[in-house]
C-alpha cells in the first residue's frame, strides 16, 4: 500500500512513493577510508583561518597583510652575511676603476675613433642661421636722475649676472648705475624685492623711490630681475653681457695666450681642441656627500671639509644621507676617470687635445692618472702657463676662472660635467658666437651612473651608449628662448637676429 504526501504541491495532491534506503547507507557497502595523518595545531589553525576567509570571500582584503607578514618573517630569518658581491644595490659602490681596468684592452685596440672632433656636428651644425644683433637704442625710456647701488658679490658669473641685470634695469629706468667697492648702510633698500621680480615692479615701486631718495641699494642682484622681460630690457642685458663687459687686460692677455698655445698643441687636428669643465674640487665632493674609493682617508677629508664649510649642516639630528641614491640620481660630480671613459666612448682618441678647466682637483695625483693615460695631450692652465705668468692670479679664484672661461669659449667643443653659473653663461656665449649652436656636450648623468655601475657591459655596448648620449647633447640645434629660460644661456632671439636666405646659402656652400 502506497503512502500519500499530505503536503499539497501547487494546489494538487499527487501520490509520492516513500524513498527507499540508499545502498551506501549499509555498513557492508560503505567505501573504505584510509587513515589520515594527524594535523598539528598550526596546520589546524591555518586551515581554519583560510576556510573562514574563503567562505566569506574576503581573502583579497587580507592578501596584502599576509604577504607583508610573510616577507617580514623571511627577512627576520634570512642571513645576508654571504650575499655575493654582484648583488650590491645600484650606485652603492664606486665601480668606475674596475670598469676602466676591464675595458681598457678593448679601448686601446679600437681604431674606429678617427677624427671625431671634426665630425661631431657634421650633420646638425650649419653656421650662419643666426647672427649677433643687438639694438643699442635707448630712446623712449622713462627719465630719472638717481643712483642705483648694486652689490656684485659672489663668483665670476654671479658678478656678471648682477652687472648685466643692473645695466638692464638702470638703462630701462634711465638712471645712473654705480657699483662701488664699499657698502652703504644708510640708503634705502626694499626688502620686498624677491627673486625674478618683473620689470613692472621696478617701474612702479623702485623708480618712484629712486626719484625720492636719489640713491637706492639692491643687494644681491644676480637673480632679482625676471627673464621674462620686454625686448628692450633683454637687448640691454645682451649689450652688457656680450659687448660691454670685458675682462681686464692682464686676464684677457693671458687667456688669449693660452688659447694660442692650445691651438699650437692641436696642430694634428687643424688647431681644434675640446674643453672640459670639471668640478671635482674637495669642497664640491664634500658637499655632494658622494663616496668614491678613497677609504678612510677620503671619509676623514670629506668630514673635515663639511665641518669647515657648513658647520654641522650634514650632521644635524635626523639628517639621513644615501650616497647610492645620490649617484643614481646623477648628482655626484664626475671624476677625471669617468670623464675620460665618457670621451673615449664618444669617439675621441689619444690624439685629441683637451683643455681641462678646473680648480684644485681633490687627490689629483691618484684621480688624474687614468685620464692622462687615455688623453696624453690633456692640458690645464697650470701646464700651459709658467708659475710666473699665473702668479698675479693665483690667490684669486674669480680671476683664475676668467682665464678658464676664455680658453673654453674658443674651443671647438665644450663639455660640461656639472651644473652651475660657469657652464650656464658659457653655453649662451658660445651660442652667441657660433650662429645659435652651443657645440656643447651635456651628458645624461643618470644614464652614466647606471653604465659605470654595470659590471657586465662590454666596450662595444658601452661605446654605443656613449655615442647615443653625444648625439642627443646638441640634437636640438638652435634653441629659441622660452619665457622661463635664461637669456644668458639661450640668447636667441633676444640677442640675435635671423640671417637672410642669401647669407645662409653662402655659409652652407662655404662649409
């Protein structure tokens, strides 16, 4: 007899057979189970924790926490005492000497670097596109009778910038410019003059005060005038920078003498030589906080130099210095060895004449040896001039810099290895002389740091990378000044005029 389901389904009553007992429920027919290994307490807890997370679908929220916990556990248990030498962090070790020792045999046997100094801008440089053109007219400027006292302190190029800016402002205000060698303490000085102030500020604020007080003081003035100024002001700056300013006769005479001597020593390259501005003096190395291969002596020298020059700036509480990060970011001064490797990779060989513009190089006997091996024709002002010729300038850093400036200005190629006012002004001055082209190599120091740190790079690969850096140094050709650019480094078009097509064609056919 069949039983009926008493619970109605969809409003109908239908007979339903009672379910029969499954065969698997019989003890005789149950499948055999193998005994499991007992779980440890950590395994049980881990299984329980993961099952809860998976069940609630929140594993993604806890995944970062689990990963960090695992990494911390690994770091706490791992040993770093036996890490192979090639696993050092990039930039943490100065490897350039080892790289030079490994690349030197291939470098010396490479004969494919002929006449690089003549072909470096063969495809990009075309003279005669721009020419120096400065309007000297000052008509239409507001009149005033007064004195502006300008303090032109600092290095050679800071003084140059102060004078050029002062001429521009004084000419624009039609005032009389005075730069004496003593200080005025009782005259009016506006503390509100901020860096890069507009010419409108000088007309609206400085000029009325000048008319009232008859003499005013602006100090310092190297960066007190904006580069985004009217054309008349820019022309006055250019007039002061490129025509009015001259070095004194003793400096100019010695500088021209050294230029002539460099050309004589470069007879094998038709009198062409390259100049390198090297910033590897003790104070520069100390300020950079970079570590080279001088060991304990170098650390002692650098600590003493920092204390002399900056009085606890680098040792104050909370100050953290990472030399490796500084090097990788391209902030370390290039050593003479690194400059030599770079130039040899760029195609300059032992027959290239080099003028090295620099102060007293730190530990020069050790650091200068490799570059002299790579470039035996290298010269400095101390090597070109006699001690008697340099004696009047020896104790004056600005005068010595002026001599270097003159020799670098007339070189075929200028190589800058560090920022600063010296290459900043020289870059623009060379553009002014060479038809808008700078003929300057400005290396990518971040890329250089990675290449010098690579223990596996070969000479062919290294040379290919150096040629690529050289090609991009002046690939833009003539650059036109943007509002934020300095007129001292980009003189087009404020200081120069475009040549007509006839002049361009003549210059192109002459090359």
